[in-house]
């Protein structure tokens, strides 16, 4: 039996949450990132006894479509899966339902699911500092319960998660980061972009059709000079503030 942490985490929030949930598997887990634009994900084949935590952020109440494509190239072969949806304290709508559909399509057996809050990767003032100490205690508890189920039960049962069919319509996110003053064209942003949207020869050039606004280029910039347009960002924060007021809690589905 092997234990895997399979994540799509452009700015690290999804990884943070999943690491806490998987503390009990710290020693043995193997990590697979779904962020690579070069990797052939079809090479991953799992076995029935394996345990796979599959984690993705919510983008507009859906899973990132590129992450869905990469996940469904894998062969689950009945491996036991725990699904994790991480969102920025607005809402996650159909994210878990879509993730469950895709995991099952790839051949995983879903034993449990978690929704959890992490700092909003575009509007960072929302859910700032989460997961915090309260979240950590809660997620550790969820992790123990999930481990009990995985160890004691031989059948996944029918895990119910919130969400609807048809899924919420996919939206476009008008936030494309650009390099500011001080950019020395080191090319990190292009190298680590999960969809190959940035021209490595001229990092100012972004293929707007490919960009998924995941903010990975901002988070890997060693000079901290890749940024969003401040005016556009402030306008969005002001317009959406009400939706973020109330603290959303983490949930466990078994
Ligand atoms: C393109 C995009 C769309 C997002 N849509 C939502 C959303 O619909 N609801 C929400 O609460 N958070 C939303 N977020 C926030 C992320 O789900 C959240 O910050 C998550 O922790 C990001 O994961 P990462 O840190 O692993 O990249 C969105 C973020 C991005 C980049």
C-alpha cells in the first residue's frame, strides 16, 4: 500500500490544508503535483489498497479545468480517495461535486471529502492568515476521522458532497498579472506557469486565452515584482467585500 498527496496548488494554500489533514501519513506519503505543463500524467497508475488525497482549489465554484484534465489521465484502479476542496471564504458551490465526478471517472473510490478555507489567492485580504490555529485543530481532527474510516472500512459507502448538476457555468477571471519595475526577466514565472501562458523570451507577453489567473507567477517571482493591476484589484475587493464578511467553516463528509 502506498499513500499519495495529489494536489493542484498554484499559491500553496491547498498544499497547506492537505499537509495538515495528512499529518498522520507524514512519513510515508509521496507527493504528486498537478501543476506541470510538461508532465505526462497518464503514467500514474494506482492500486486498490493505495490511499490518495486529491486536493484542488475552488475557482468560481468549480475545479480548475486543467487540473481536472490532468487528474482524469491518471488510472485510479479502485484506489481509496479523500477529496479536498480549498476555497477563499466566499463559496465553493459545485467544486466538490465536480471533483468527485472526475475522481470517479479516473477510477478512484471516494471514502471522504473535506472543504476548507485558505487565504484568497487573488484578493489576499480575504481569509488572510487561514488556515489559522482554529482551522488547524479542526483539520487535524478531520484527518484522524478520515484515517479511522480508511483503516476500518473496506467499503467506501456512498459519500454525499454538496453541489449541483449541471455545474455552475465557468466564468472568466479578469486578473492577469504583469511584471513591474525591477523585473530582470529571470523567467521563473514562465517556467512555473502551470499552463505555459507566459512567453519565456519576453515575460511581459501573456497568452490571455491560456492564462487561468491562478497567481502562480506572482507567488514564484523571486523579486516579488509580478503583480496585479492595483486599481482593478481594489475595485473587485470593494465590490465583493460583503460576500466575504462571515467566517466560513471547514466541513468533513464521510
Ligand atoms: C481564478 C480563481 C478563482 C477563485 N474562485 C474562488 C471562488 O469561487 N470562491 C472562493 O471562495 N475562493 C475562490 N478563489 C480563492 C482560492 O480558491 C483560494 O485562495 C485557494 O486557497 C487557492 O489555492 P492555492 O493557494 O493552492 O493556489 C479563487 C482563486 C482564483 C485564483
